[in-house]
C-alpha cells in the first residue's frame, strides 16, 4: 500500500479538505465550547463562522437532544472504527422549508482527540439526515393503507442501515398473548435461523421476559439463550441481543418487541438509545394505525353481540368468493320470541350468544358464520365438492341446538329451521347476492312449514 504523503497532514491542507467536504466539521472543548468550524458548516446550516467560536454547543443543539450529545461525548472511546453516529436536531440559520421549527436533522459522529489531561478537542462531523423525507415517505405509505409488515419493513430497514453490525426484527403481540414475527425480508420469515415463529417461544425466553414489563430492556449474551436460538446466534457470530418492549397505552403488556441482534457485545450506549427511540416512535405510529384500522374494520364487519360477522361482511365474502360451487344457509331460530317475552331481552341476548357459540362449532373450517339481525343467522359455505357438503353442515346446525340452553338456572329450548341454497360461480355472478339470500330464505320457511327443527334445500 502506498504511503500517504506527509504534506496531507499539514494544517492548511487538512483545513482545505475539511472546508470543501460535503460533511461539516466542528471542534469542541471538553466542556462543549466551539473552537472552530469548517466552511462546510456555514453552507450546510447557515451559521456565522465569525461568531460561532464564541458559542456553546447548548446554543445550537435542540434542548431535548443535549443529554444524548453529552452522554456520547463522555462515553469511553472504544476506537474510532466502532464509534456510533447519532441523529440530533441542530439550529439552522437557513430559511428552508425542510427544517422543522428552525432545526435541521443531522447525523453526527465524533472522534475524541483530547489528551489524558483533558486538553485538545473533540472533533465532530455531521451530514444531513433525511428524517423529514423519511417521515413523509412513511406517512404516505401509512395513508395508502399499507399493511403492518410493509410499514415495519421501512422502519427496520432504516434502523439497520445505521450500523452494518446489527439486524432488527419485530415481534407483534396478538390478542391471545402470542407473538407474531414480522421480518423485514418476508421470504426468510420461517427459514432464517434468527427468525423465530411463535411456536418456538419458550417460557423462559427473552421475549416473554420482556413481555412482563413495559419498560424493561434486556441485553443478553448468546450463552444465556436457550437452543435453538442460542446455537443459531452463535453460528451467525451474534454477540448480543437487545430486546426492547414497545409500550401499548393502557396495557401492562407491550404492543410489540423490537429485537436487535448485534455482532458487537455490550449494552446500548447513548447513540444506540437515540436510534432505538426513533425507531420505536415510527413503530408505535405504525402499530397504533394498524390497531385503529383493525378496530374500524371490526366495527364495520362484526356483530357486537355475538362477535360473528355481520350482513355486510357476509355480502362482501360471497361477492369475493370464486369457488366453483358454494352455498348459503339461512338459519332462523324456532320459538325464540317466547324467551324474550317471558324472560326479557337480557336473557334473550345471552341465549343468542350461546347459540352463536354452538353454531360456530357446527360449521366447517373456512365457512363464514354471520348474524343478520334478531334471531336470524347465515352461513356461507365456499369450496363445496357437492350439495351434500352443505346438507351435512345443515344437519350439524340443527343438531347443535337440540340440547336446551341454561341461563341463570332456567332451561330454554330453542331450535332452528335452515334453508339451503346451493349455487355455482356462474349463478352467483349472474345474480344479486340478495337473490341468493332470498332463495335460502324461502327454503327456510319451507322447513318451518314442514314442522321446524329441520332443513330444506331449494
């Protein structure tokens, strides 16, 4: 390798290189006073270089970022090649629409050139950080209705780009307490050695340990991880695993866990903490948006009493289905009015909820059970091989209500009459959904006319 000419280290040459660089450079004393700034600093931030040397870093850095900057400067130097950069907000003198409240987002790093006695300077470099652009891209993706995994993909990719020695994953908590793994590369979600599907979680695993606290941040060495996670981490030369809970408002459990696999050992420093917090802010926004959308979808497609699909959900499912043969079963409860008249609507509602549970057990996996209103239910059965498949479902539905219901010590006998309408894809495509429901409805009344507690196929 060729020797670097000594004249490159001459003061004026170095100064010229720094002034012409697309990066900005600032020299600080140990207590944060600015002693020098490159001309590129003026171009990037619009600072007056004549008055800048009399300034303190606290005059320029956003108050909320000062603690992170101070922590970074006081951390033990691990070697320039391992120094981490961080993003801070810095006051700008430029009239730029991209700046937020007079501050620009800059990615900063530093090199400690101070002597053991404290003399010398801390050389800081910086470059524009596209936080505003990233936020706009993220918000546009979010507003376009992107799924959670696509939003997480953006955030995790940005986060990983800040360091070549780390990989991040997101584990989202489901309502049943399990975790759904979201990888930034879906093709590796179930094959990559460090991608953990829910069924591999163990009771003493780091995810469940973090789940017990909304504030706990775990830093684990591979030797503390049970196999197969531990052995997989060792194969990938993973030296540390950070598990960071993302809080869920109003819940003792986190909404998700951010896991960071590190090739370098040691707990998070100030710069890591800043980047983790930024990633968490984006991820919290994505999770909140996802939860809000899911709640709106549930409200629009779910019957509030039974938790079953409603009429709108049923209609959209029938319309979207492309099965060659399918059926609609219309179920009307027999003598349910007696329950309401004798025992009141509260008892009637409890009976309806019990009916919904029994009908759910009677239908096939993949069938859609809906409550249309009152005491009327419907089942959409796609993917039939023959009409006999739908008839067997009707048999089970009628049989499921043979046993009386017991509510608050009182037994209630409620049966049902079922109308079955079978239709090919061509039939469904050439007629309105209401026509199919009407056919099933007429068949249901035939069943009632034949003595109730039975089914009839149109």
